[in-house]
C-alpha cells in the first residue's frame, strides 16, 4: 500500500519516513499553511529524499508548485490539469481519469475525518485517501474502501506542523496491520 506523510519540514522528518517505510513524503508549498516549506529549503528536502523515497510538491494551484515541478517526483494540487505526475486532490468525483492518482481529502483541510462517499470505490485503482486520518482511524478506512494508498499529516503531529516519530510509527503499523 502507498503511504504518504505530508507536511515534512526537516531532513530528520524525511529520514524518519524512510526508516519507517513510508512510500512518499509531501512538502507543502502553500504559503498560508503551518507546514509551509518553500524556496531553497523545499528543493533541499527534495534533494535529500532523492533515490530514497518518492517526493510530492503540494500546493493548492499549479502556480504554487510550477517552479518545483522538476525537483519533485509528483505534484499534488486542488485543480485539474492534464499533466504527467499529477496527484489530483479534491473532495468531489473528478471527471475522467487523466491523472496519476486521485487524492480524496476527507477533511477539506480541517484535520477532521468525515463520512466518505460511496463513489470512492470507482477510483480505488488510483485512490489515495487523506484528511483527518490518525493511527486510530486509518485501519477502518483501509478495510472499508481498499484504496491504493493513504496520506497523513496532522494525524502524526504533536503540535500544529510538528511531526512526531512515535505517531508516524503507530500510523504505519496500523496501515500494515489493516492490509494483512
């Protein structure tokens, strides 16, 4: 199963993700986010990750990530564009399947998991569920929807924007237990 941890801000956090066996790390390029990491710092995190773990540049629009397109393996945005390496993020059914992955944001940025719609099953071959996932909730979501992957951010933080190794470890352990 694909497991992404988003909102990485330090090399140490990326090292944790690699050591714990996460599939990907996300670096947030939206300046209003408490997880924002832009400029040379974002490029440095991408370089530190290269060859070790998949990297995702995360923004609201393509304008926020366009300068980093070639530094990261994928871009994740909340607008549809026909492009390679796109993780299309949203909370409504996308028209067509012209994207690498569809990330359903179950919290609309609130960090609170809400009910998931039945139509998600139509996208399970490229579905990543995010938003409000925690070590306590992720196994139920996986068992119910059988997504290709899951994405966590605030669910592995001890404070807003501050990742915790132990929570990251618990999260990935719960994912592994759910897919066995």
